[in-house]
């Protein structure tokens, strides 16, 4: 029902060709804008009150087929105050002519004239045009849309201007996304194709809402992705964002923010404004930019809006900012007067060359200028004079144009054909429509083409053919994808100061969305940054976390704001801005910076270490001392003191002590399978041999004194054979224990990774702890037994009672090994081995010093005591 009402309203509006649409247009345009729907879906009935006159075309010409055009020649409209008692006056534009838009308009006329003069494209068919100024206003754009639709009504015209009765087959424009949206929502229901040259809003790619919309300029979706990659390329993760409060700015910035989020870019602020907003609103936006910490500002703004913002920023000194611009303003040369934007970069439509266009633009005759209100306004504004027939300008301070004005002397966007970026988009749009008409009307190509001028052409046919066009004009390819968009190709431009201090727009790179992912973007020239610097600006919320640290997000702030925390012990991060730290392999450990894993240092008691050298030295000295003692005893083997102390057991004891000293060397050096088995077994057997000899000597002392008692024959039962058997028996038991230990679960070398996290300890595992403690316990048992016997024999009467010396030596031995147990268990790493070697050396030195040192002293320094008489003399008590 709503669609029917809306259709009836449109039918009534179209029926009256020469009436205005003031109230109707106002109602329809407001509904279109506010609800975001097509005119065909207006939700309530519309009562149109048609009064007034139609809006005159800025430029028009008759032809077989009419191409409509809308351009934003002005940026503002006059503010109207309606009292709702009288019919509102038609909306009027105000402000100065936008010369770049005038150049685009004239390029459309040039392209149509060029096509009309062509013998290959549309031969025999002439194209006309109706071009309007939309004033960058939605209301005006909708008004213009209805005037395009009015041309469907076959009304006979009595005046000389027949263009109103021509059928508008397609439309070029508008320059802004918002006005293009409003235009497309009106004409889309009638299948009239619209090809825009400067409407980049990604929303216009939605074919369900805008089925007849095409464009020769890429969608903002591509530009937003390109801008996000550009920001990421230079390492900026903390940026500010400003945008026009319009469809172009809001949709473009939304696409950019979405792409930026994927690239890990954070936005400190995102503010919007519009040129018609109160000055206080613009001032607030400028203050946000001044106070921000982000050094980079991405501006997705229309030309008129950007101009207003830069003027506001220029009022007060502002901190330097690196500006990133969208294509709508980054190539506009008139903005380069704002030196605060020096160094700005952004993407722009590629430069182009249109042969003959410059001559056409400059070929303006006085009569042609006087016949056009738009050209008259442009002429008078450019030369600051008044044409005689001008009714718009009557200021007394303006001189009358005398005809000597030279358009070649002008330097503005209209005469500047060095770039022709957006102008070429207009040129391609006209040719795309012409090719679509040609494909629908003509057969053949080039000079052989023949067109059927009698065929009635519908706009829907052109819409169908536009989807299929694919041609090249002046070396520039023109085609549309399923969404009506062209291939996205951008120049990367940079505002660079020349030697004279003038800011020039220089192309420094390219972005081609058709190339493979990762290869779309490259830079081929040096870039000049803000403050004329060659160094890339730095814009991050937090400095990059170096390797060896990880990021910890700051509470309540974006992900780009974080603290850098050193990796925990045993973990590393080898990349900047790492979110997590990784643990090293068990045999590796982080370096000091914790940015790489290095092999853990391997530690063991080596011969090169200080401890190893000291212990090895004492071990060799002890063995050497035992050998010297044996040599002294051997040299004086016939002396009474040697013979009285059981020389056979003494020599065997000295040999075992030598082995005890030397076995400590097996504990030094890198553990191996053989050294692990050897060190513990050699230690256990040699010490049992040593204690067995001491035990034998102690028993001999006891037996010797028992033998002096009347009727005692004890020595018969403990003579030399029994002594040898005792030593061998005790030693054999230890050999048996060691053998069982080695067979069942022998010691083996291991890498100890648990005692120290940062290093590896090479050590010998016991294999069977029971075997180790059995060996040690057996030694302790013999030592305790020997100590008890020595204590019992210490007070026996003799001038040289060896039991006393044995008592002291065994006391030292037992003390050392009792303290060894807790020290051994609690000592970490290689110090376990050090404790064991120390116990071996201490107990061995105790034995050799307390047992043999007094004898050697007498032999060497007190020979008078080394006599049988002295030894047999009883102590006088």
C-alpha cells in the first residue's frame, strides 16, 4: 500500500513538467535521508503541493539521447526560514564556485562533444546533456532527480529549448556520496543508470539498495584498507581520526577503523564534524587534535569540511601532526597553503592525461561566458570584475570587465590540467555511458559501426549494457565489477616543500588492489614527513616492548597501551611486542636479555677448576707422602721401631692409603660410565682395605700384651697368617657388596637439571642407593669396631703403645665420616663430590699423620729412641 501511494505521488509530480516540486521534494527528501530508504518505500502518504518553477540547468544541449549530470559547484545553500503560511522559495546556492568541480563539469561537456565528433563511437547519433548544480545539498539533489524524471513526460515544447523534452538516459554524478545516495534512491526505481565520478562511500556498492549505481572511482572500502596498510607499514599504532559527519566520512571511517583493528592499530579519538556545524563544534574538534598524544591523524573528510578544519587549526599554534588524507582532499592544491599539513601523505586517484581538454577549458568566448550564469560567476570571481550584463554583482568596488581578461593567466583548479585525477573519472563515466548506448544501438565496431536510429531505447537497456562495458580510452581501462565498482588503483602522494617553500603534491608510490595479497602497495620515492623531516614520525601509545619482555595490557585502555614486563625466569621472547614468553628446552636457559635460549653451562668438578686443582694437588701430595713414608719404612725395615709395629701390615696400610689418596682423583673430571662405577667401588674397597689393616694392627697390639701374661698362647692363634686372612676376609666382604651393587644397579652418569635451573650438573647417579649406603655402612662398621678396640688398648703399658695413635686416627676418621653424611645429602651439584673427596682426603691424612708421623719422626730425628732397649723399657708410673 505504501509503495502504491508513493508511486501515485511520483506520477503526479512527473505529470506536470513545468511545475516545481518544493513541498513534495522537501517531504520526500527528508524521508529519504532520515529513514535511509528508497523513495519507493516511503512509509506514509505524501501530499504534494506543486507550485513554482523548475530549477534551470547550469548547462544543457539537445541531442538524440540526453545524459544528465550533477556537480557540487557550490558548497552551501542559502538558509531559508519558513513560516508554513507561504510556499517556500526554491533553494538557492551560495558561496564561491568550486573551480575543480567546474573543471569536471566542463570535462563532461568536452567528452560528449568528442563523442559526437567521433566516427567510431555512436556514428550518426548525437548526445545532449542537462547538467545541474546540486550545491552539495540533499534537498537540491532530490529536486534535480525529479527534474531528470520529468523528462520522461512527452510534453510538446513551444520554445527553442527542446532539451527538456529529451529523455535522460543516464546520469553522471554526483560529486558527493550523500547527494549521490539521495539521487540514486530516487532514480533507481526507474532503472536510470547513474555513474558517479567522485562518490566513494562503500555503502553504494550494495546493489539491493542502489541497483542502478556505478562509479569510475574506487570504493572507500579499498581506500580504507589501503590507508590501514599504510599506517601499519610505518609502524603507527596510535592514531587520531577525524571525519566528515556525512555518508562519505562516516562510512569511510567505519571501514578504515575496521581495517585498522585487524592490523592492530588503536585509535585515541574519532571525532566528526560538518562544515555547517556551529563554530564551537569545529573548535572542539581542533582542540581534541591539539591535546592528543597521537602524532598521526587520519582525516576522512570532504574537501569543504577539511578546509574549515584547517582554517580553525591555523588560528592557534598547534603541535606538529602527521596528516594522512583521503582522496577527497589530499590532491586539492588550494589546501597546500596550510603549512601545518606539510608532509601529509594519502592515496589519490592516479594522474592522467586527456588530449585536447586544456584547449577546450581555456577556449571560453565572451559570448559563451555571458550566456551562462555559472561561467559568468566564475569569470567575475576569477578576475574580480563585473560583466555588463551581470545582474548578480553590482558592488561599487568591482570594475567592469573590459574583455582584456586572459584566462591563460589564471592559476586555479579549473586551469590546472597537470593532474586530472577526478576529471578523468568524469571523462571515463561519460565514455562508459556512450559505450553502453553504442552496444545497445549499434552493430560493429570502429569505422564499420552502424547504428539504428529508429530503435526506441530504454534506460533499462543502458543499465544492462553498462554492467558489461569493458574498453580502454586514452590508455585507461574502464570496466565494472558486480557491485558497479572499478579496479582500485591509487597513487600514494606526499606534500613536499620545494626549494622556494611552496608545497607540491608529489607521487611517491602506488597501490593496486588487483595485485596479489602482500604486493598491492609499494613506495618508489623518498617521503618528506612533518616539519620537513626525512625520519618517519613515531606514534605509539607505548614504546615497543623489546625482546625479552612481554606485553601486559593497561586496565581500561586500548590494546596498544600496555606495560612491558620482563619474561619470567626460564622463559624468553625473541620478538618485539610479544604477548607471551616461551619456556626454554630443559637443557637451555635464557641469556641475560632473555631474548634467546642458550645451552645451559655444564658444570662438574674439573681438573681446570680451582677446587679441582686444589683437591687434586692434596690427593697427589697425600699419595706422595704415603710413598715417602713407605720408602722410609723400607729403608729402616730392620730398625726396632719398624719391626715392633708389624712391618707387614704397616706396608700394606701405606699401600692402601696411597690408593685411597689416588682414588679421590676418580671423582674429578667429567663423569663417564666407567668413572662412575670406578670411583665408588675403588673408594669402598681401598678404604675397607685400609681399615682392615688398622683393625689388624689394633688386634695385634691387644694380642701382644695378652701374650705377655703367664700361660697365654694367644699369639699362636693370631699370627701373620691369621692377620693376612683377617684383612683379606674383611676386604672380600666389601668386594662382594660392590660386585652385587655393580651387577644389580650400578652408578651411571646423569645430567642433573633440577638442582640449578640455570645450569646442568654432570654427576654420577648412585644407581642403587642401598648399594652405596651398604658400602659406606660397612666402612663405618669396621671403623667403629676398630675405634672400640683401640680405646680398649690405649692404656696398655708400653713405651710405644701404637693403640693410642690408632685411637686418635680412628677418632678423626669417624668424626669426618659422621659429618660427611649430612654434608653429602645437603650439598648441591658438584659440591656433593667435593664433600666426598674432602672426607676421603681428611680421613686418609688423619690415618697417615697419627699412625706414621710419630714413627717417622723418631726414625729421622730421634734415632736414639729407635732401639730395642728403649722400646722394651716400661713406663715408670
